C-alpha cells in the first residue's frame, strides 16, 4: 500500500480489501449516507479492482478514521478526475484527516495528468467547503442535476 503522512494521520491507497476494512468503512459510510446499501467485501473488491477508482483510507493509531474515493475517467476533452464519498469519523473531524485525504487525492490525480479535478459539497458543510477552497478548489458556475433511475 502507498502511504502519505500528515501529523498522526496516515493515508494509504487500499489495494487489498479485508473483512475488517469492510466493517470500518461500513461504519464510516453510515455517517455519510443513511440510504447507502450495506458495504460488502465483493463491493469493496469491485471498487479496488476498477481501473477508474482509487480508494484512500485515513488511519489514526491504526484505526480507519476516514475515506475518500478518487474517480478517474477519460472523455473526449481529456482525462478528468472527481473526488467522491469523502468521510471522516465524527470523533476526529477538524483534526486534519479530511485535509490529508484530499491532499493525497490531489497528488494521485496530478500524477495521472488529469485536466481537472472536481468535487461537490453541500453548502451546509461549511468547514469542508473552507478546506476545499484553502486547497485551491474554486466554485463553478454550474447546476448539478441528478436522476435516480
């Protein structure tokens, strides 16, 4: 696994899912979304084995305390990146875990020569939005649409 360290937080690229990681991520995902399906080892293996996704884990004292998914996709206008499903355990929010995850994702994206790296965040997540602006992200004049087929 690849590691990046910030303070006492270690960020790693998940390459081998285990039942322990499934359980830890399941707890984090439940803090992110009440409607997400339960995470399984098969789903986690699909994410890890996909050439389009990189799943980053943040650990504090060995425990998984955060996660972020970097999605990379090629379209006619070039290689693009998107940050999805950023979550930090409630007990450790405000301690640099989100920053460490996001900075690691930016480094990975730059290493692939993406043209742009996007993310979205609810306006209610004020501290997350401050972080993203501090890291160089700028709000776009765009409307996001969603269809739930």
